[in-house]
């Protein structure tokens, strides 16, 4: 789902990069301005669980999150009654294709940990290889430490974490990804009461990543597998995008969406909710072209016409993405 802070966060990251380039050295003082780290009123565990339950699909993930929360609650009660706590790692592995809700679940878990008193802030800091690995000797440990400091008392979410164990594109000589992994492992132990790390990515590549360092797999207590969404779930997700933006789908539009999603080739790299969003945005373009056919027509449009998305709009959206009605080939591919 869209995050209203995304534009602000991108602007902040650009400012931080520009300042770092101009003044050099450590600019950690800028981290205090990060909008993701601002103190907010914590939501209750009941509110967070209600939001979890409201998500489309993800039934197996919801069950695993409930089980994890219940386990942590019982361990807290045991400790309160003088019973020994079972010490387990809270670090997690998320396995799944893009657009399957991994970041959304990570954000909810961070808030749940805060609601239960396990993390002081419960914020989410999202990074990838570029946010951890430097280009020159000595930079990687600094970048990784900086990301970890931003995430202290919250969750560090490393997307496409498998890239840390694979050389960067066009990189020659020493690969610093392993240095980032080793730094991360040490800090996970140093800050075990203040930091939760979640690594995420494609299942096959993530298993290679977990086997790339002898101490890596043992640091993570659970693996959560995020399945691809069904066609019906993707129709529902598209409907959610529409409602959020005050659009409505005609009955024919919903049927056309099912046909589009049924034709989609599922496999590694399928976009899931991201693909649904792309289809929705393309349908908005198609609707605009349809409604703006002539100046006279524009003057007589009513609110219902401006809000309505039709079968023709989604058919045009699919064609714009290279999806002919009878063409079963999928052109939605993972970027190399």
C-alpha cells in the first residue's frame, strides 16, 4: 500500500546524500531529522492485529504472526511470574516474490514489538545492498553501522538481502558484501536487546544467502513464506487502490481484471500487488483518454463518469503493458 511519507523520505535521503558529499565525514546528526524516526503515539496491539486481519490474503502469514505474538506474550508472562524465559532470536527471514506484502508485515511487526514493550521505538528502517555496502575499503563497515544505528530500538529491514553475498553489478576485485554481512552479524549480537533484523528476498536466492556465512542461518529463528496472490485477491487489491483514490470498478471491469490476472505467468519475479498497481495506474490513463475525447464531452462529465473505471479501461491498460487479450505470454519480469 502507498506510504504518504514516501516523498518526504526520498527528499530527506537526497538531502542527506548531498550534505555528505559536500562536507564529507560523518553526518549522523542528520539522522535525527529522519521522518521515520519521529516519536508517534503507539497503537495498541489490538489495533495492529485488526489491521493485520484486514489485509487481503496472506492467511498463512497472519497465522504465523499471531503465533509469534502469542509466544512473545506468554514468555513475558513467564518472566513476570519468576519463570525462566526461553531465549530465542527475534530476527526473521521473509521469503517471497515482489509485491507480496513483506514490507507491510515488517512494519506491522515493528509496531507490535513496540506495543508489547520489546522495542522502545518500533520504527522500520528499510535498506538494500546499496545502503550497506561501500565502494572503497573501509566504507562498508561505516555504512552498515550507520544503518544499524538508525534502526536501534526498531527493525532493520534488508530487502533483496541475497545481493550482499553476490558481487555488485560491474564490480571488480574485492566484493565488500561479505564485510557487510560480518558487520551485521556482530552488531546483531552486540544489540540483541535493541535490534530486530528482517532479511527478505526471492526464496531460492535467500537460501543461498543464508548458506553464504557459517553463522548467518542460525541468527534467524523463523522463516515466513509469502505466497503469490491469487487472481481474486489481486482483483480485491486493485479495488482497494480504487477506493483509496475515490474510483469505482464496474462489474465488467472486475471481470476484465480477473482475465488479466489469470493470464499472468506466475513465478519468480511476478509483481503481485505491484503489478496490480501498475494495471490500475494504466487504467487511469486509459480512462483519461476516453473521457477527454472532445472539449464538448469534457464539459458534460459528472462525478460518476469521472470516478468510474470500465472494462475498456483495463483492457487498454493490459494492452499498454504488452498484454494482448489472447496472448498468454507474460512480459512482467524481474529487473536484472
